[in-house]
C-alpha cells in the first residue's frame, strides 16, 4: 500500500470514530454563548494558530459570534513573548481582553498542553486563567488531549490510528470540525458564498 492510500485510509478511519455527542455538546455550548452575547477566543500554536485565525473568520462571518485570537496580532504576541515570556503570552492577552464567565476559550492543539513535558505551557496557563474566570472551555486536540481535555467543558480528541501521523491528522481534522460547527443549522447565521450563488 502506498503512503497516499495509507494516509487516506487513516483519515477515513478517524472520520468514522469521531465522537458525535461531544461535537453536539460543542454546538449547544456555542448556541448558548451566542445567545448570552459572549465572545469566543481561539488559542493555538503552530498549525493550531493558523487554524485559529481561519476559525475566527468563519465564526464571525458565518455564525455571527464575536471571535478573536491573540496570534492574529504578531506585534503584541512577540512583544509579550520578549518582555514577559512564552508561558504567560495567552493568559495575559486574555486578561487585557477582560475574559469573563460569559465568554468561551476554544483550543486547537495536538497535545493540549502539558507542563510536565514543557509543551505548550501557554495553553495551560491560559486555561487556568479561563477556569478561574468561569469561562466555558472547548477544544479539538489529539492523542490524550493533555490539559485541555482535563479541564474542558467539551473536548473532541481526534482518534489516533497511527502514532506516526498524529500531528497532521489532528491539525487536518480541526478545520473539518469547526466547518461542521459553523454550518450547523443551529449556528449558521449567514449563507456561505457559493451556496448562495444561483447557477
């Protein structure tokens, strides 16, 4: 079997094993977030940061939810890293954003944050801050989900079918999940362009 066939086979296996009740719980939490006028803050590093930026656009434009991510402002991000350190970069940003209980923090990560291994400590610190403020927490993560899975109100763990491809599959399925969310009838507030164009 070629790598292409194997990779696509893994993706098909993951798709069939996604936890539907967890995704539905995310829908319900996001519906409640919008109803109470809460804001949605996406957090991620690396590929998760890129996914966060794209998700902000879709949740604002398609779902009508006020959404942001700290990684969209490279000047503030790098200033905070330089002046205060990597671990506090997201928690301090959320602090200035006046995160409160009506808001939601949504994590895109492969490992979900792990202080013992010093992997994504900034996610852990941000989630601790979010818990302290009573904000809702969601995430789409890989492997065992790390700290995100431990503290989230709803956390979808992308199933591992091949330990050698955890990162690419996790980061690939994050967009699938958020596109599912924003196109869900309970959340979609605006038509997407090509679906609204008549032939």
